[in-house]
C-alpha cells in the first residue's frame, strides 16, 4: 500500500488514493465543491488540502460540520493524521458553544486547526471575539446545507470578505437534484470548481464496497385500511369546503405536499387582500395538513403511533389554547368514531414492526460482529422499535436530536457522542436513529442499514445508505408498505438520485470550462487590507444573545457595527444608556397580543429606559390572524401614548439593521450616547441611586458618574470637591468640572 508523503501528515498513516489526491490538488486552485459518494474519504481530501495550505500559507484551518458528533469525529481524524510541528493539545480544538466565550477566544488564538459547529463561530464573529483574516482554509462539511438562513451562508460570505487569501473546500455526498438549489449552494459558497466522482469512475472503482439493496414489501392490515377510510372521508370533506370557497383544491388522491403548498399560496393571497374567507380557508388548510400527516402515520408507521397522534389532536381540540383546526377536527363525529376505534388498540398491528425484530435477530445470529442502524422518521417509532428489540433480548439504543418533544426527551450532544462511542465499541448491537444519524457518521463495523420507511428526499436517502459499505460489503434493507405513500417515496428518491448524478456531472464540466484562476494578492495589498480591518469601527450596539439567530445580526455585522452580546433582561437591543429596542415580526406582534402579555412586555421595557423603541418587521399587522383591526389599533395606541414608546415599521431584517445603525450613530454624535440612567421611581440598590444623582449633572453620563464615585467615594465628597480635584478624574474636563463645582454651590432661587 502506498501512503501520502507530506511533512504535515504522519508517515504511513494515510493511504494514497489517486482520486483523493487528484481532487485535493484541484481544490488548491480555487474554491471547490467536492461531491463523492459516502465512504470514499471526503475527510481525507480535506486533510490533504489542509496540510498543503498550512505548509505553504501558514495561518489556521477552520473546518465546519453541522453536529457535535460529526465535529468530534473530524477532531479524532485530524489528531490522528495531521503532523503539526510543536503540536500541543491546543493545536486542534473543537468549538461547540459549551465553553465560555473568553475560553474560545483564547483557544482560537492558540489553535492551528479549529473544528466547529457553524452557529457558534457565527455568534463569535458577530460579537467580535475573533476574526477570520488569518484562516487560510475553510472546510464546509455537509455543504448541501448551505442554503437559506443556515449559518454556512453567512460564514462563507464573511470569510471571503475578511480573509487575506481565502480558500473554501466544500464537501457533500448529496447536494440534491434540484437545479436551483444546487445553483444556490454554488453561489453561496463562492464555488469556482466542482469535482465529482461516482462509484463507476475508474479511479474510484477499486475502493468501492458492494452495497446490496433489498426491498421488503408488506401489506397494510385490514384494521389500518379501515382507519384510512375514516381519514380519507375527513380530508375529502375539507377539500370540498375549500372548493365551495372558490379555491382549486385537488381531489384527495392527488393531495401531495406540493399541491398543499400551492393551495396555501392562494389562501395567503386572499388574506393579504383582506378577504375574510382567507382566514377560514387557512384554518381548513391546517386541518388538511394534520389529517394528511395522520394518513402517513397509518400507512408507514403503525397503529400505536397513529393512536398517539389522534389522542394528541383530541387533547389539543379540547384545551382553551388549542387551534381552531384542532378543535374542528376533534368535534367531527367521524373523527370521534376513529378515535374510539383507536383507543382499543393495545398491541402493534403494522407488519413492519412485527417483522423487524425477527429480521434483526437473524442478521445478528448470522454475523455476530455486525452492527445494525435502523432509521425511522418519528421518535415514537424509534422508541417502539427499541422496546420491541429489547424485549427479544437484542441490545439497542435510540439516537435522536437534542430537543425534547412532548414527553419524549432528547439526547444532548454529549449523550449522542457517548452513545456512538458505545455502539462503536460493541456495547450494544443496534442503533435506532432519526434523521440526526444520517449525516457523516462513520461506524466502521456497520454493515447493515435498515430503512423503516423510504424517504422521498434523495439527499436523505443517500446519507442513510452511506452509513454502511464504508469499510466492507454493506447491506441496505428498505421496508415498504404496498399501495401507500411508501412506494411513492421510494420511487421519488430513486428518480431524484439519478437526476442529481446527471446534473452534477454536467455542472462540473461547465465550471471547469469557465474557471480562471484568481491572481494572488501582492504583499502591499495584504498589508493595506489588514490596516483597513484594524482601523475600521462602526457604531456600538448591544445584542441580546437570543437574537443571534435572526438575520438582523448578520446585517449589523456585515455593516461593521461593533456588537456586544449579552443576556438583556428586557428588550432585544440596547443602544447607549438611553435606548432599548424590542423587535417583533408582524406575526409575532399579533401572536403575542393574543396568546401572551404583549402590553406587559412593552411596559416593562419602557420602565427600564428613557427612550424605548418598538420595531415591527415585515407584513401587514391586520392580515396576520383573524382578529378585529380595532384590537390592534388599541394596542398600538397604548404602546405609543400610554407607554411613550416610539414605533417604527420596517419591511425586513435588513431594514431593521439599517434603522438600528441610524439610531446608534445619532446616539453617539456629540457625546449624547451617555446622558442619564433610565428614569425610575425606585432603584435596585444604593449604588444605582448614587449613580442616578451624579448623572443628573449636565454632560455627565453613567461612565463618568461611576468614575467620579470611584475616585471620591461618596456623593457628598463629589459635591464638596474643588475644581482641581475634579479635573484629576479621567474624562472630566474643565467644562464638566466647572458645572459640577458651580451647581453644587449655587443657591436655589
């Protein structure tokens, strides 16, 4: 076996594969999207490129991956293979948001390779904790996520703007078959090369392990067929109502998600036009969505999962805060009959769940060293599979996301990593996972992957299949219920996978023909770029840490605002000592007015500052929900007149950011950023009351008040101080000292 020979790669550690080396050399020429099947070593390509950039350019390597388990996996790989001179335990570090910001800043300065989840790096950049200017390579794993508001988009844009000599290496096994989405990925990541390989390519074929795909077809039992009859009738009655309202609702057999989305667009258009029927239609549309989901559960998941969902709908319909859609469904006699039937189910009747334990048992008996991953879409199904396998004496654990949903607790990222470690070491034989287990995880001994149901997404299908056949022959088993949406999902994913392969091949050829290498920056340009970055400062804005998920902070950061991130007790943004800003989308404003205490929230903000501001972002307030316009007008009147809040209406997050910048610039002009503490009738403590007294002097803000109190020790000592003594306090000039001295002694006439 021939190994890669490089000063920064441990000798006899990384096998030299022609296709990996070829892709890496191409990636060094310009920003590259690498699309190769799972199990063929995308991380090895990243390592070769990283070692080459560090050797020739120095600087740092930043590798991004969407989950902590995947980041931790990359860390182990780089620590094992990368041969850094004078390496320490801090040379390769992971950033996942668990460490304090100050610790991350120190680790960033010391590290050569940083492996991170994207959101934590985005937050740190917005807060100004470090810069990407010396990052010589940015690696983006699972690059198919680089669309919409995902943090990859922001980070690559910032990297291309701020790095001295940027290079992006993006990697995925499945960018998708949608041409527009792939074009977005290429644009968002500033890609100039696309390197693709398939398992049929001559340089790849020697390293491909066979994957046997087996389809297990089952038939829906009569009990579930009868339940589907109820659900079909419920859906058809709703579609008939929509047709009577003049909407082009499809028949039940053609009720795809695409058809529902097109129907919703027409309904939203009616709402925008203030057509009262739009609100009713929106609620009926929500009923169709819920009932269609129930159909999917009955067809592919089983009677006990369906029973749980029907009970949940009934409970929502009976609670005061439940949606109108849930209430109408719960009140429908046909739904009541269906629920009564479901209440009698005590054992699972779906043949998938009945067949799965025997199937897994047979696999493990024939191959005792095997590891099996079972993928299921819903957590309830995951739980039931684990319970049924455990009842048969098969050691199995669930692998789900962090969020806790209903009574189903999630797994923290630490617990996810621990579960994978136990699975890898053979403490249990079967991992039952939701979609969180689909991306990138490399368990060498996993030789069987079972799809509890097909998925219509080509990306998810490819990712699932990629968990096996990475280091040996793999087996893929897909369980399909005949005559249901399972069959549609299976054929859809196959068709999309073929379309994706064809599209990527064509895209790679086109981009090779169009590419022109960019000239390197001269030393003078590099020095000038650094100087500009160090000298430029924008206005300062304090951002509540919960607002970092919004696009507003991205726009602020792009405009070079100086951002501080804190947990604000009230408001979303603080500007200087006077201004607090609460930001609400139009929908959130109306939802909070109806379901929570909007006025109480605004009142609390207004009580904590002298200049409260409310920004209402996007859309028409009066068409968000079926609520009388006078209720909204009354709320706006109370906010503006009773609480003294300035209200601004903006169109989108970009305009919100522009408005915040204008407020910050005006507040910083002529020293007005620090004038007085918030006006209050009571203070939380003596310190705050003393500061309030001193800030009452003209031109004395909170900063100078604290300096004076620290220097003199009391309000009385400040009042009795001589001019020369006042001038010794940093920031107190002749004018300020004169005013304090004169006003302290001036008779009140």
